[in-house]
């Protein structure tokens, strides 16, 4: 600690590296280039490139604002009961005494709960994450005390698809008491999901190695437009008798990004095991955020528990998922039409909000500096950032950087 009054006690603290996606957003907002495009942020955008508040969300919020029976009292430590029950049924398709839920601040909060619990009660020290994975997975488990964070092979750069054999080989080498994070649907960042047959093989290895599974389910409805289809992997593990955690997020499929609505779904062997687990998760919550926020969870609960509102929400999901599919198809068509070097069919084979384009860090940097198109260094783009107004410009810019990086000349 600093002793001089002229020196801050924080003087020796190092400036942390910027968080890439948020740094890109800040740079984009300051950029005055007229044709700039933001393909970095993981949030839905409409055909005009604007944030979209779902119509059903606006309607429910208006009802809540005029409801005199609602107040601002604390929720239970585990969260809003109606929300937790409805979220579990949405995901697993049924109610069962073996299932329980704990509300948390977004998918991030659910993952932190999962990490803290497995570290404390299972003595876990190794977590397997896909290579690549969502940027926050490693940090969450590291901060929870996991000292061994291992990447299992996932993205096959040559084929622009899943390295299924490599993934299984890596998981077969998992030490005892390992945790694995599996992306339930619409893998972030690649958009590459296992087939149902491959999911069966993954489950078989997890059982053989006695690996504790944590499913990260942030995009239910976004991959296919169908909520049940996108829940297949979670329901398969449940039907196979696994005891596991599922980290649900409602940021994407409800557009509730800043409301931080998440649910940690616990699937246990029996009701007694579930109740014991929930009781300990509540103690973790108590020392972390004490009680979860109400507003977003009540919106979700209201929609999921009203047949009419639920149907409207499914229509909203269909609107979002179909726009994503359309942008995939149009980007592929335009890249092929202008003769962009390489193969690009993987764009339409991938699922969900993101596409792992195959662009390398140098090409991604060229897109940013020369054409003011903001994407992650990994080449990941948010398909929702594409609009009818900018898709031609983006396709031509991709063609230009790919051509130039191959030593040719191409101008747009």
C-alpha cells in the first residue's frame, strides 16, 4: 500500500486489456465514416440496423406499468417462481420433481453459479471449453477457482465445420472430476452445431469419462426458429438420465439484453438431490447478488404463462430467425456472384446469430481499417448486423480483403 499522500494506493494497478467486443462498439460509435458497419455486437438488429424491442415485450411492459398490484419488494433468493418453472418447461418440455431452477443475472450469472457450485461441492479443478468458445467462459471458471482450463478441438478450419473426432478424442482424455461446457445450440462463435447422431456420441463419451456437463443455452429459438427443435440436445441428455446443469439466457430470444434474465436449470436424479443442490445454490446467490432483479423475469414469466402472449412471442422469434437465415443466404449468393476466392457454403450451414467466416486476423483488421467494417479478430460476424442497405458493401469488402491478401488487386 502506498505510504505517500501524493501517491495513490492504486498506483501500481495495471490497466487491463480492453474487452474486444465492447472496445469495437466504442470505436464504431466514434467512427464518422458514412458507410460504417458493425458486425461485432452479439445483439439482434432489424432490417434498418436498429435495436428491436419485441412487440410482445412492449405490450407486457405496458400492462406491468399500469398494474397496481405489482410492487418492488425483494424476490426470493432463488428468484421469481413463475419465471423459473416456465423457463424449465420451455427448455425441457415438461415438469418433473427432478428439475429445479435458480434465477440469475443473465447467462453469465448462471455460468458463475455453475462454476462456483462444481468447484465447492464436487472438487472440480478442470473445465473443458470448445476451441473456440464464447470469450467469457474461461474467465468465469478461472475466477471461480478452476486452475486447469482445457480447450477441446471444435472448429475445423480447413473444412469450416466441426472437428468431431478431435472433440471426442480430447474429451476421452478428461481427468476425473472434470466439467465440460457444451453449447446447446447455435454455437458461439462458430455457428457450427453437432448433428443428433454426433450429440449421441458426445453424450456417450461424457458418461464413460464421468464428466459433469454444463450446457450453455443462450439461443433457444434462434437456430431453427423452433423452440422445441433448438432444445433437442438438452432434452436428449435429460432423457439419457444425466444429472447436469443448463445455463439459460433470455437476452437473445426476448431481446432483454440489459435486463439480465437467466435461469440455472438443475436436472438431478431425484427430488431429494435437487432440493439439496438448490439449497446450496441459494447460499451462493446470497453472497453474490443476494436477490435477482424482477423486471425482465416478470416479462418472461408473463409471456410464457399466457397462451396468447406465448404465440405472439413465437411469431417474434420466427421474425428474427428468418431474417438471420435470409441474410445468410443473401451474403452467400453475393459472394458467389462476385467470384470471391474460396468456398463460402459454410455461411448457410452454420446456425444462429453468428458466422465464423473463415477470415483470419489480418483480413479482419483490413476490413476494419480500410472499409470501416467492425468484426472480431477471429472473423466472427453477427449476421443481424447485415441489412439490405449494407450487404452489398460488406460482400464487396470481403472480396477485396480476401483478394488483396492473396497478393492480387481488387478495389471497391
